């Protein structure tokens, strides 16, 4: 399901949709199980400040999670983090395998997060 544009945010662009599709073809970043879901780590509308500019990171801050790991995240975030680590580190691991281009301001915003 794709998020539709609203007054407060926009839907995913072509590059972001391509990344989401790629994520859905991967194994779970936590346990390597298949199939996976594209998990928005901080929500599709997540924004952050990078060099005093607000940057939408929500459509890029996505990792592949199997159903079990996704369920654990939404039902026990502290246990998920204790077992798997912070989501921005999992995202970095996923992005090291992705051959597409993630905008540098988005990458800086996500890597600077503590999520």
C-alpha cells in the first residue's frame, strides 16, 4: 500500500518506490527470514533537520523485516533493540547492499538519528 500525498507530506517518489520494492525482495535484516515487509522505522512522514533545513526521511528510512521481527518491533521495541540494535544501524547495513542512490541529506539525517 502506497501512502497518498496529504497537506503535511507527499507520497513516495519514483526513487523511494524503487527502494521500497528492492527492500521487499531482500531477506529480513535481523534474522534473514523471508518474506519481508518494508518497515518504516520512524513513519513515512518522518522529517529531521540537516544543516538547518528540514528533510523528509520517512520514505528512505525503511528496512526489510519479516513478519515476526516486525511484530516484535511494534509490540516490544526495547526487546527488539536489545536483540537487533538501533534501527539506524540496521538501515546502514541495508544501504551498504543497495545499489541505488539515496540523497546525501537524507543519509546524513538518518545516520544522525538515534532511532
